[in-house]
């Protein structure tokens, strides 16, 4: 069975169809789904969804794209959630230098404060690293945490190696399915398999096989896994087993969310 290590199940694009989405994912062989939050406003929604669907596990954090509207009080609320609701990680956190008019200092403040919370509660982190990989690595060296996942990794081999040294796995998903993504596909094919986890980032980062405008869904992780298997010359069953083991290794509390559910009763 597969583990989707990054899915925004609460996204508006899913419009109340989460029961169907979780069921279809299970039928496709996706046994568990990690659901990160992005802002204080959706902590409760993420918590509620993960209570409703026992094969979903929550992470709480403030996404860098919401740093401009976040407040120090939000960090206090986050601390309460980490203390009271037993998430498997702090996330989605990080930095994003791709968006227009980003405030690096503000993003870095919230990133560092959340790394401190991850250290306090001994939790791994789910990292957003778009166009900010070196700055994130710098802060991880200064504020060491127990590891986590570099979500949607698209950096160099050298950067990949640095994350691995710091105890991180690298998240590969829909972007890997595009033939033009030659550098990313080469990384997927040649990095140590023990360093790779699979993700969809649903409803975002749709894979190449989806029609334009269609939202990504966790059920598509099976085809993404098959793409990784093809790139590495392996059987999908082995890819599923190893990447799931990797996810459980880097997110140790994920195993406590492994509950037996029927596809008809998510």
C-alpha cells in the first residue's frame, strides 16, 4: 500500500467530496494520507477531517504564503494544537521566494519560530522550499530538528544530499511525471531510494496524465508510483513498500494512525 505524504484534503477544490476522494484513494491502493495545514484558519478543518477519516493524519503549521497575514498569536495557537492534538508533524512550513513581493524577513521569522516549536515537541517538519532551498538549509543547520520531508523537491543533487544529511526525505510527486522535467526525473532515478517518499500535493501539482484544469487527487499516487518504478527499473510493489517504509521512518507517529477501514467506510 502507498502513503500520500502531502495532500491538502481540506482544499476548496474538493468542495465537500472528501468522502469520495478518500474512498477512491483507498480503492487505488493509497492506505494513508498526510494532511498538512497552511494557516491558523484551517487548523480546525484539518483536525476534523482527520478525525472523520482514520487513515488521514494531520500536521499543523503556517505556510510561508500566509506569513504576510500571520501574527505572533497564531504561533501561540499553533503551540496549543501541537500540545493538545498529537499531530504527526509541524507543517506545512518553510519559505517561498517565487511569489511576487515576498517579505523574506517575515517568512524567515515564522519559519524559525516553527522550527523551534518542532524542536520543543520533538516533531518532524513538512517543508515548503520553492526557490528558497539554500536559505532553508541554512536555517535547518542553525535550528536542528529531528528531520522531516522536503516537499515537492526540485533542487540539485548537492542540495538533495544536504537535506539527506540533516535527516530529511525528499518528496516526489506529479512534477516527476513530465518528460521535460529531465533533471528531476534523473534525481528520482538515481537518488538512494531510502531517501524518497511519494506525495500528490493534491489538488495542486497535477501529473502529466491529467487533463488540463483537473484537480490532482490522492488516488493518482498509484500512477505516480508507477512512474517512479519505471524510472528506476523496479516493480511498483517494491516502490510502494520502500517509500511507505521511508514515510513511516521519517514520520514515526504516522504508524499510530494506521487504522483498518473498509473502502466503503472510510
